[in-house]
């Protein structure tokens, strides 16, 4: 923290410090013992301070909701910059990043908007689909990363899997490839290049001439469609 930080910034920062511990522990559970909790907390606090400085009250978004994504992103970026992490940690990190991108994009569309009319059952179904979409992003990311060769292409399923797990992964990838072909062209290219061809999300977005926010929205929309296809739900 710097002397220039206003009392409002400091109040936001100190009032949400517990959020850093929550996010850091969640991410550590996802990544496994290859990362230190203290490091995650340090990354998260940097993200929280940045969020406190950048927060715009005029958007009508609660600070903790805004800070949650900034903290999570800072922790993921911090771990990504760490050298010599086990491959498994990198695989889980990428999958976690994809799931967070789905969640953040959906939140940006809904947090500042008035709640639409609907029954509790409607809200429960919406939440179920949102969580299912996050799970889809993580599952596709993990399976694709596990089978990726040195040149970046998917050559096989994870050789560390049991034969039964390997068969399941191969079937999932086959279904994913087929489902991607049913997506609108731009969504299909974004998902295929990022997940199956291993290109960085921001690089694909730039190459397609998409802004970061619009690419994230397309990604969330595409993952939602894939989730329905893979679960056999018709639109």
C-alpha cells in the first residue's frame, strides 16, 4: 500500500481481506500440494489492493463480487508465472482459469442488472447450468491438456490414466469435437483453437479481432451450448 491510497481504498482493502484467504484456499485445493498457500495469499492480496484502487462505484456492482474475480485472477496469474511447476499443476491451472473465465463473464452480464422475474425453480436451474458450464470448461481443459504433445497438438489421452479412464477421456474428446462443430463459426473457432489446439485465449481473441470482454462472452456462450449438447439438452 502506498501513502497516496485514500481512506476509501484502504477501507475496501481491509474489509475484504478474508476474501483473499477463501479464494487462496479454494485454488490450492484445486491445484494440489504443488503450490504454497502463503504464496497464493500474497498474490491474492496484491489483486485485492488493485481491485480496491480500480473499483468503480457507478457500475452498481458490489465490491466483494468485483474483488472476487480480481483476486482469483491475480492468484492464477501469480502461479502461472512461477517456474518449474509440475505439469499436473499447469494443467489444473489452465482448466481453473477457463472455469473462472466462464464465471466472470456471466457475472459481468448479471451483477449490475436488475434481477429478472422468475420462480425459485428458475433461479435454481440457472445456477445449475452455470455450475455445469464451469465444470464443462474444467473437464475439457483437463482432458485436452493431459493428452497434449510437446508441439501442442492433442496426440492421446493421459498416459497416467487407467485404461478405463483413458477410454472415458477419449470418448469425451470425441463428443467434444463433434459438439464444437455444431457451434456458430466464431464460437467454434475460439473454443477449438483454445482448448484443442492449445493456443492462449487472449492470442486467439486478438487474431479473431475480438475485444477481451466480447471474446469472454462468446466463450461463455459457447461453453453453455457445449454443456447442453453433452448433457443431451435441447435449446
